[in-house]
């Protein structure tokens, strides 16, 4: 087993808290004095001495690790009690589903492993199902990360290890052999590394504005995915607020429309609760860019309903709000509770100390905008009855690939595509030259992280088995198939 390197943490450039102009001036002076000797690439390469790339293979479950059932029960605290059995049922469906709902447990495990100290805005839950398609302001489809509930400034390695592990588990669920599963993990890391090197070589503006679109498929040699992505894209183009409203609402007595119960996933709420959500959209408008506000002023709120979402998110409070314009065309907003990131307790010990968040919804929105090239133009935040929420368009031409349902020969392609997407997202907040310097030219990092991914996938399968046994024994309640 590879020894854990000494856990000293470097102070990455992206964590500086200095005025932009002062920073420019200081770096100009330093550059004149130092020439090219102090390059970020060289600094990244130097980190290999303290944290060898081979050390990224290390995994050993901490001695204080809670068992799977206790971890799930602890993560259910503060959620809507009557919905937690749905969450448990979804997590019990497969080891991959268990991983999807246990970001906090994995953060606990990762906190004892090696980190370089290079910080980035990380997704915090970068498993393979949290990538997908969505529409930009003009309706064009973009491929990118699309879930940011746990986003925080932290170690870039955690996102990459979670992605690699999820690919191993998704491959196993799909029926792939072990070599194929490991190859998917290895190639996702390899493409992350090569994409970071590519971004490091580009002019800064070009690297910053690199778009995650169909060109990425050719860059990652993911030709086997083309048919799948075309089918998902076609479905995503029709996945709009208007179509959701047409299926989920009915004509109301006042001439508008109202939601129809579809239990347990969608239910109408009491007038007081609906009024509180509607009132919260006023402060939400103040979090948008000024040019967005006249757009929403052309809509009127017609109804509010509660809607169960996600796997890890089940039990958090989430509403859909029906708005209609002067022609009766629908726009649906999602108002989703924003809880503190489950990664947060494990970061200070690694030197990643962020100022306290004034609003968890703002954390989610800010993190999303830092990682995506193109974000929802109606992304904002608000507070409902003292609880923080994020607000976004619902069904904004969203489409996703279920990695556990892919054909075996597509899993490796999907791994390469998501690895490239993750690299581009990290490069917005971490200098790609610094990361490229550490990751290097050869496959040493790829091999190490693939080894970690297989080991942690084994751990997740064992956790899943414990949860399933607890459900069968009655230790924890689960509602299957919802």
C-alpha cells in the first residue's frame, strides 16, 4: 500500500484575497524580477515531490468511519421526514445509486487521503450521472456538469476520484467486465489530464471560454457515444417548462392553470405555504442581473407545488412555481432548498478554509457560475420561511445519460467525455498550468486514480450491501420503486 504523504497544504493562487488591480501590479513586478523561473507549471511539477502521483492510489477506510446505515440516517437529519424512506429506497437500488446519495460519506473517507493543496471550485458530487445537456439563452444545447448542491472551494482530486469511482460502479451495474470498468476510470482521468494540458497551452481567454459542445466528443474520441448523445439531445430539446406544464397542470376556475397531484412525486401545497414561496420570488429577482428582471415582470404566478427530486436531494424542500405570460405560455421555476455542503466539515483540516457563507443558495449559484461556461440566465437565490433556497428554470431543455444503462462499449467513451468536462470546469478557478504541471505527460496519475476508484467502488458495494440488509431487517425504512 502506498504511504500517505505528509499533509502540508500549498496556498494556490486562486485563493488569494487581494484587489484585482493590486494583484495585477504585484504579479507584473514579480514577473519582471523572476522571468520564467517561477512558472505555475513548474510549481505544479514540484508538488510531485511532496505528493507523488502514485500516492493518489491510496485508500484506507478511517477508523472512525460510520457504517452505511448510520451515515444515511445522519444525512437525513433536517429533511422532510415522510420522504426519507423514498431516499433510502433510491439509494438501495444499486451500488451506483448508493454512491450517488453518499457524497458526505465519501468526503469523510477522502479527508484522510493525499491532497496536493491545489484548490479549485469543485462540484463536490461529480459522479457520472451529474453531467448532462441543458439549453443556453438561445436554446442551443450545451454539455456540462449540471448539479452543484455540494459545490465548494476544495481539493480538485476529490471531484476526479468521485467521477472515476462512479464509472467503475456504473460499469458493474451495466454488466461490464472488470477490465472495462477500470479502463473507464483510467481513461476519464487520462482525458482530464490531457485536457488540462491542452487548456494550459491555450491563450488565457481561449481556455476560459472553451465551450463544452459537440466538438468535445471528437476531442475525446467518444465516437461510440454519438448515437446516444443525439437521442438524448433530441429528447432534451422537447424537455421544456411548457411541456411539463401541459402534462402536470389543468385549467383553473380563474382562467389560469393549476398543478395536479401526482403522488408521491408532485403534490399541491396549502395556501400559506404557496404564498410564502411566491413571496420569496420578490427577493429572488434582486439576485438576478438587472436585464433579466423585465423578462420575469411579464409573467404572473399561478400556482405552487412540492416536487420530490434527485437521489441525494430527496427529502430536501423543493417547489415548482407555475408562471404564465400574456399568451398563457408557461415558464416553470424550481425553488430548491440549499443545505450546507456535506464536504464542508472535512476541508479546514486540509487547509481549505472559506469565509462563512451568508446564504447557502448563493453558494450554490456562485459555484455553478464559476464552473460552467454557460449558466441558466434565471439562476438566483432566495429565502423561504427562514430557509435558504436556490432558484432556476425547471426543465430547461435538460437531458442526461444514465451511465449505468449505457452499452458496455460506450462506458469508456463516456468516461473520457466527462473527464474532459471536469477539467474544463476546474480550469475556471484553478490555473490549468499549475494542475497540468502536477498531472504530467505520462499515465502515472491515471493508473493511481484508477486503482483508487476500484478500491472505493468495492467499499461502496459493501456499504450498499449493508444498507440493503438493514432495509430487509426493518432497521431502516425504504420505499422502493419511486
